[in-house]
C-alpha cells in the first residue's frame, strides 16, 4: 500500500561534472518500471542542471532545504515555488544539520513544512534524537515534540501527507547505524501518533545506511525506505540500496 522511497541527500558535495556523471549512472541503472521511488537532492545550484538531465526519467528531484517565505526581500533564500518551477517534487525540512548548524527550531521547521506543501512540494520532515537524549531514555518524547510542533502549526492531517524521516543524530555520518528494532520502535511510534491518516504516510530511516544494512531495515513493517547521505554519492552503492527497497 505504501510505495517504498529511497532519497539521496547529496549535502554540500560535487561540481557540475560530478552531478552530471552521477545522474547518468543512476539513470542508466534505474531504467524501466520500479516498485520503489527514487529521489535525489543535489545542492540548490545544481538543481537546474539536475532537473534538465533527469528530464522525464523515473528519478525524482528533491531539495535539501526550502525557505519558509513564499517571496519577498529575503536575500539568499530559495522558495518552494521556485523549486517547483524547476521540476522539483520534494524538499527536505528540518534536517539535523540545519537544526544544529543554523539554529533551526521546531517552529521554523513547521513553517518550512507548510511553505513546501503550499507550493505543491512534498516535504520530507526530519526528526531524531541525540545520543544523550537516547541515553536519558527520552527518545520518543523528543520525536513527539518535533512532530507536535508541525502538527500545531499546520494541522495533524497535513503531516500525514508528507514523508517523515527518522534520523537519529548519533547515526548521521558516523557509520553507527541504529538497529532495525530501534528504528522500528520509533517508526511505529510516529505512525501511531499520526492516527488513521498515518497508514499511508511513508516513514523512512536515515543515518549510515549502506548496501550491507539496507535490507534488514527495509524488512521492518514500518520502515518505508531510506534517506541516504554518504552512500548516495556512489552510484553503485545507491542503486544497490534502491534495489533492496523493491
Ligand atoms: P549518512 O547516510 O551519511 O549517515 O547521512 C544521513 C543523512 O543525514 C541523510 O540526510
């Protein structure tokens, strides 16, 4: 009922040549009809190149962030409608790196979530606890607060129409992945919190996903795909993860 989705977050990597080559390899490796949906999120400056290269291929385009403003005097920002105009379908909001390095709060993330949906992008809402919060046993409380902030601002039914990415901070870029059971516990908690609408919501796991561990994650009932960082920069690894989601 839920179509699995694998999203590559390229973060601050690559130049035009790298982007064009990686996309060519991905397109060659993902021809035809597939059960799983594949999304790549290059940097803003490479979105146009990526959109043109992908054309009508079955690989979708996503952004790594989006402004919470629709338009106006906001130097440096990129709006959801600008992204939509480039053929972008998805936008990551609230990634832990944006929360940590740029001080994004739950409230700002909620505004970005709404701005994305208002411009017909599907927001990919990232939530996750720190190592300390997990040690303290407050993981579900932290995740609950992050989701509640968006629900309070946008209404609970709108969250269910987005994609939710559970990315424990201690697993992002560390090579230390959560166990499938740890991830499943949080995914199940998130889905339950969404109520009846949550049966169709895709909840993906992110944090040190590789070809060798993807399969065991995807085998869990509430894990509907992955948000991949490092391994998304190598076509063969990323394609292997995508195939594991089918
Ligand atoms: P890694 O896969 O490199 O751990 O990154 C995960 C991530 O942050 C994806 O958004």
